[in-house]
């Protein structure tokens, strides 16, 4: 019995809070004991307290029934499962392998799916193929139902397709982080906001909009503007509109980043752990976000253990964006727990093995942490050689148009030149002063520059203290 309940306990711990909120809302059990157990699951998942053990005196068939009910109920509204069925059925239509049972299911879906459905666009495409299938074969059965569905939703389908084309254009601009005029930035923000908040749009289009809106506000460092969006999304995700574990994990990860940027670290840790509850293709990315929060909270060993547990997953991924991001933060984490030699060895080996991929994908993130490790280990000559060989300071300055620009490598390079007696103290301080004054345009940038100077203070306490005094005097004038 204990083994059976342990299995049930593990199953319930794989659920997300939003899933259990939905289940409690729609449940209509005849037996009171089922609702009681469901509410205990809710307590265990949401209270923040140690989970209560399930009553072993309850018939084990009750637990089996409830597990099956949860799985079946969630499966019915899972947008990814619906998409898998839809793609398989569409392929059957195209390859002339559709069965009468498949056709009956398609027709049943036409009676229930509305434009607001998450997979509406893909479903409309499949029905177009089905219409052609029926026409070519002269089959009149279901033809009127199919034609009516296509005609009634034609304008909506066209509008949603146009919205997604515009989303593609915006995505290109956001990913490239183009230097847009203020008017164009406002147009993008308005378009994305209107697309998300319009409940007549399909779920897929709305969620695409909210993801891009998140990127947009991150690029502009306007994290506070995300709060109302994610509070609304929090409620929507307790309904079938966007439901699947993939979307929930993505929501938790994005919300963790938002709270982290707003310095709400307990909330960030909570959502960060939710994002990695079930492994998916974005697991490494989500894990790094969580570990970043843990480092901010001085939970260094906790972050290290999590990253250690994910090293086997790292070896399996072919996603270099995630791989480089993970290794960069792993090196930083090793430094945080004073494993300096291990950090240098790991970073050097990775750099030698994946140099081309690093410069193609996330060179600034990796190099910043690699140089930091070398400086920690007093490998000044090697670090300076890397800076000059790859012209990293010049390369970094090409990023000055970005909202997240920070002259990390420029500052490290100055530290290295000073440590190697290649520049004087006066020249070192003057260069840092000039760069710092240019960057301190707002509270966010000022804080980031101060954080960077605090880091360098560890290596050069007297010099950086003197620099900060000079900056403070200038800012008072």
C-alpha cells in the first residue's frame, strides 16, 4: 500500500498548480472523498509547506480512479495532444489514408472548434485539405458541413494569418535587436498588446504575441510593464485556452525572469522551480534562469548541485544557444563556490572545443565569464592575449546600440592591462571614469555599472574605491 501511495504521491508532484486549479474548478464528483483528495493535492502543490501524506486507509482503487481521472481530464484539453492528433489526421487526408472514424472525428471537431481555439489556424488548414479530398472524389457526405465551416470562418482565418505574418516581421526585428525609432517601437508595443488582449484571436496567435511582448519589454528593460500581462495570463492558464505542460513551463520560466528583474527573488525562485518540474527541450535554459536567482539569493551550493545534476542533459543537447548559456553560468557558479581552477579548466576546454559555435551564438556571455575565471585565477597574460587576438573590445563596442549593453570586456581588458603594468593607474582610472559616466544615463544602467565596479573591487579594492569617490563627487555637481 505504501508503494502504491508513493507512486501516487510522485504523480501528484509532477502536476502544476494551474492544472490542479482547473481540475478543482470543473470537478463534479459524486463521492466526497475524491474532492477531499483533490484538495489535498492542491494544498501540497500550492501551500509552500511540506506535503501532507495521503491517507493509507482509503481504498487504493480511489487513488487509481483519481489518477486516471486527472490524466484523462487534462488530456482532453491539452493543446499539444490536439495538435498531434490534428497533424496525424491531416497527413492521413493528404496521403489518402483517412478512415470513416477519422472523418467522424473531424466533423465532430468542426462543431466545437471556434476561432478562439488555440489550434484554430492549423485546424482550418486541415479542413481545407479535407474539402479538397471530398471534392476530388465526388463525395457529398460531409461536404456541406465542411464548406459551411470554411465559408463562415474564411475572413477570420485570413485575418489571423495576416496577424501572424506581422508577428513574424516583428520577431525578426526583436531578435536582431534593431535600433528602432520611438514611433515604430510604440507601434510594435501597441500591436502586440492588442493582439494578446483580443480574446477573439486564436490562442496560438495570442500566446505568440505575449512571448514577443515579453522579449520587447526585456530589450527595453521595462520589466514593470509585464506585470499586468502576466497577472492576466495567470488566470487564463487556469482555463483550457492555452493549456499544455509546455506552455505552463514556459510561463513559469518567463515569470521567474520577470520577478528576478524586479528583484522579487522569493517569487522568482518559486516560479523557477515550477519551470523545471517536468523536463522538456527548454530544460537547460529554465534551469540556468533558476540558478541565476539562487546565486542572487546567496544559495550558491543549491545552484551548484542543480547544475551538476544537469551535466548529463548538457551532453545530449544539440542546441548551442542553450549549451553555451549553461556552460557560461556553470563557470560563474564554480567561481561563486571558489572552485577557480575547475572553472578555468572547464571554460578553457569548452572554448577550445566549441570556439566557432561560441562566436556564432553567444560569444559575449561566454567570454565574459571565461575572462572572469582567468582574472580570478590571476591568469592575466592569457586573458589579455584572448582579448587582443579576437579584438574583443572592438567587437563588444559593436553592441552599444543594444539596451542590455554593458562594457564588461572593456572593463576587464583595462583591469588586465593595469595588472600587467601596461597602463598607469591614472590612465586606468581615467578610462573607467569616462566609460562609467557615459553609461550612467538612468537608474538601471547606473546600478549595472555599480555592480560591475563592485565585482572589479574584489581584485583592485584601493583603485575602485578611489574611482567611486571621484564618481560620487562628479554626480553631486
